C-alpha cells in the first residue's frame, strides 16, 4: 500500500458526513483536507476549489440523495476518486454511466453500504450458507419518518430508501426480480410492499413501513431446504464507517474489489426505478 496519506474532502455535513469525519481521524493513511457544506459556518473548503486542487485525491459525497449522481460525475471528471453514500443514483443507465466514467478516468468509485460490513450481516450470511437453498421468507422493516424524508427534492424517489435492505438480501441469496410492488407515501408515513423472486429459486415477501416516531426494527424469517432461519438485527457498536473508509483507501492503492457485488446494486437500482 502507498505510504502517502490519501487527501480526502467530505462534501455534506449531516449525520453521515460527521461519521465519516470521525472515521478519518482514526485512520493514519487519510488526511482530511476539508469540509464542503452549504452551511457557511461549517464549511472549510468550497466545491470548485476541491475539484481543482491537484493535491486533493478523493471526495466523499454525503449530501442529500438527489445531488449524489451530479456531484459524483463532476468529481470523477475532475480526476478524483469518489466515495458516495447510497443511493448512487435513481436509474440503471446513470449508474452504468458513472461506473464507466470511473473506469475511463482510472479512478475508484465506491458506493457505501456499511450494513454489509456488520458482524450481524456476515454471521447471518455464514449461517444461511449452511442451510441450503431458499424456499420462502418474509423481511419486515420499520423505521422513523420525518419532514426531511417527506421532501422529494431531498430524498428522491421514496422507494430507494429500501435499497440497502434489498442489497442485503441479494448479498445473501443472489439476484432477484420484483413483482407485485406497491408504494404508498405521504407527509406522515411510507409503506412499500414487494415480492422478490430469486434467480436461484425461492421467494421473499418484503415490506418497509416508516411512520413518524416509529422505532427502528427489522425481522427476517425464512424457510430453506435444510431448515428454518430467523434473524433480528440488534446493532452493535462497530466502527463501520471506519471499515468502509479503510476499504475505499485499499481499493485506491491496490486491486482490491468491492466488498459486495456492484452489479447486483445496479440491478436493484433498475428494479426500484420501475416501482
């Protein structure tokens, strides 16, 4: 690995941006070059300066979802490596374009999905691998809904809130096709219901419900060829942003591949695009 610290700027200073800032301080192979924010009292760097600074190697995008794709494209064209919060974009065509652009620029485009790094996900993946093929299952997720999430100009298409959980299922069971999808959303709540038909066999009924004040909860129950499986995620204190950032650095300095299948992510973007 290259011994020179990676010079990184963070664009966006919400919860994810602050978490990534904390991760930077814990990694000696990263130099935090500055914070780019619409709030002038928080910004230490502006976007155009970051793009044109030859000493700045990479930019982490942690803005509102609707700005991700545009900022990623600008950063790649400026010759920067890019780490982006999910979702990368809202169409398959745009996702493919951004990865093709990264390849043309010989830069790393890495989309964060820290849930796949968690010990709970990895332990479940190992156990599921011993239980044979999927027959059927249900995945239920509950979470909070607030004014910010209810704003389309911030969130984008509301169904993309589910992308991390859908990628989790794809990481466990492989690609799937959606059917019977239904989305209901207003100022107070979101309900998304879908049927997932997996290429390797089996079906999962997926539901995501968000409501103002609703506590975060998830449960997955499945029947596999060698027996039943039940999973409830109880978050542990794990340095997931730090792990993800270290992985990004390793991808830049070596031929290390992403910790999940990026083609699956693009397939899921295509599926959600059609909901």
